C-alpha cells in the first residue's frame, strides 16, 4: 500500500529522481574529508570552484546533486536547471569520541533556509548504532524532530545513517566489524525508516574488502529492502568505481531505488589542474555516472511503489499547512 504525501514532499522526491522514478544522484556535500583531499594551500575559492566545475559538468545527467552550504552554493547556482538540488543540513563531522558519535548543527543553517535557496530535499547524516542504547534513542528523537520540521515545511528528508563500532578494540575497518555490518545496516533501516524520513541513503550492507560473494551481497541487500519501510538509495562510501558499479547493480536488483554516489565518480579530479580536471569530468566521470544511471533506470525499484500524491479537493489549499503538520 502506498503512502499519500503532501505536494511539496511528493514533488521534491520526483524532482530528485529520473523519469523512471529512480534516484541517480551525484553527491558532493563533503567538507572535512574534502578539505583533506585538496592540494596543500588550497583556498576557499579553490574548493568552491572544484565543486562548481563538477556540478556544471555532471548535473545535466544526474537526477539531483547533493551539496553543502559551505562550499556548494556557488555550484548550486551554476548547475543544470533540469537537475534537483539536495542540501545537507548537518555540520560536517561529529561530537563525542569515535565510539559515541553525536550529530551537530549550525544554528544559522535550517530546514527553512534549505528550502529557501531552492533545494528540493533536505539531507541529514547521523552516525548510528542500533545497539547504542540511550544514544540510539537520542538519535531516534533527533530524526523525528528533523522529519517533523521537514513535514512542516513540506520538503522531503533523505536520511543517511552511517554505522560505526562502539568498541575501540574493533575498528570499523576490521574483519570483526565487517561480520556485524549486514545486521547493523538491516536493523538500522528497520528502525529509522519508521521515524518520518522519506528516503534512506544507506551504505552497502557487506564490506567488499572481506566478502565479495555475489550470493551474500544479494541476500544482504534483499534483507535491507525487506526491513525498510521507505525507499532506499545506495551511497558510495569512498569505494572505487568498479566496486560501486557492481554494488549498485546488486542493490537495485534486490529492491534499492537507485544510488547517491560521490567519490567513486569524481574523487580523482580534486587534485588535478583545471584543464585536466575539465577533461576528466567531461570524459571518465561522465561515463561513470551514465553507466550507473543506466543500471538504476533499468533495475531499481521505483520510489512510486511507496508514495502517491494526496487526494486533492477543490479547496484543498484552505487548510494546507495551517496545522503545521504535513505528514503523509
């Protein structure tokens, strides 16, 4: 059964997807990690210019581009007008230590401002472990709060939960944590997809460094799809393009509604000189994006399997948003 959405949320999701109702989204909202990729001595203008060049080159093909307020507004102003804009809400990084991570916000950057600059959707990143007790409850409350504000503003929320280890002796890059990952991604999807977000942006549920078995990949992705009450799209998480391409193929075949890819598509261009970067973006990066789009359009589960527009009467607009509750 599909869920009826208010017009802003329905139109926002539609504006962020392809004509086949799949997500083919370019992500370039990195800030702290992005600064670490930049050549030494790079200025704010340098960082913003690279994002602008990337968005201009690739937005004609993507269904949407995910950007940040710090370096991304110039890119948003110059990207294709036929491409949806999604803006990150959270501050980059987290407070607390590596085993107890909290999401932070800039009080001067709000859902209302995201909508005001022309974005079709809000993205919220949280670090999440379903076994973290009181912290998981705190993150649940945070998601509910942000989702409620997005509903009030009638703009969709894309929620990105990233897993992490609660044990300093078991790093996220270890085989021991990789063994936990399918369960963590599945349980995270089950828990967070029922708190008001419209779309989940999820990591691949199997760590390709430790397991490349196609059957295990398919089983884990199918389990995530079964657990999630909303559409989900696969993030690239910094893996190489060839790995991400196969992950997108498997995820979409098993019920994902597309991809939201970043570094797998554009990461080499950050350290290139401008002429070389423009050639790379027009060539290899464009080819990568188009290959991913073809997979999503052909195999992804349409997000319209989950949502439909609300029913409109002749005077529907009279009480629209008067109560401050536009939940579907």
